[in-house]
C-alpha cells in the first residue's frame, strides 16, 4: 500500500494540509510560510486513523524496529501512539513539553522502566525540536530510543542533522517533496505555485522576505 499517496490525497482533500503560496500562513515560529499542516483533522475518521496506524506498523515491520513501549508527544502524538500501542499490545506513555509544576512534577506520564525500548510518535516534524526534546526526556528517564515516527515531515535539513546528532532514526509516512509531487499530479497546483513551493522548501526561513511577505521574527 502506498501510504504516502493515500495520506497526501486525504490530507489535501480535507484541508489537513493546505498549500497557499499566494497567501502564506503565520507559523508559531513567527515566520510566514506557504504551507500549513493540521493532522488533528485526520482524527475525524476511524478509516483515516487506521491508515496511519497501518502505515506505522509497515515501517516498524520493514525496519525491524523492536518495541517495548510506545511514547506519544503531547498532545498531537498521543492519538496515533495510543492506536499503535493497542495494536502492538505494548504499554503507552506520553511526554509533556515541560514538567508539571504541581503534584509529582512529571514530564513523562505512564510507567517506564530502565532499558525498555521506546519508539516516539510525533504527528509533525518541522525543525524537529519538540520530538528531539521528547526523545531526550525518555532517554534521561532510562528508556532506549533509537526511532521516531511521524505522520508528516517537512524534510528540513535542520531536522535531519539534529536527529543524526542524537543518533535517532527519523521515519515518516509522508514528506513535503512527496506531497508536492502528488499535488502536482492531481492538478492541485499551477506551474507558478509549484515553483514557489519548491523555492520555499529550499530556503524556508528566508522565503517570505525574498517574496515580499512581511515576516515577523522569533
């Protein structure tokens, strides 16, 4: 099954991924970008959730990834991590962006024992910062993390380098270049839009300024 193509078509059809180089979106980072991803919309259908789950299982089988515990990143990675842990019949944990300020002040919720093999599930990888924090937190708590799975990845070089630096393999069901190819094949982009999106991917953090859009700063 071609999970990249299936997920790309679903995401474009329901607006989970939007490509609008003429009217860029303001990202949380403060930059104006011509693409926006909201994988939470994929939660609307049991069929979509199952496709994502099947895709992750295919990666795990193909890459021969050994798993004792599935970890979801809070909050967007938790639904897919829950489905996967149910299928694999493993324990489930989730990782907060920061420790709670009350109670036990947990950063990791759920039971994790030393040396257990953990796979981290993230919905989206851009620069990779939040996923890398989750991997680091699990390792600091005694877990072994060698693999991170995501639904969508922008395929930025920064993320690739950062995951390589922490010796963690990054796997995705769909990346930006695959998405762009599929959108073009389905006539969802004009020639000029396709060129603008290719240009953005080559230099995403300077793209807005170069194309006359006013970028905010960090």
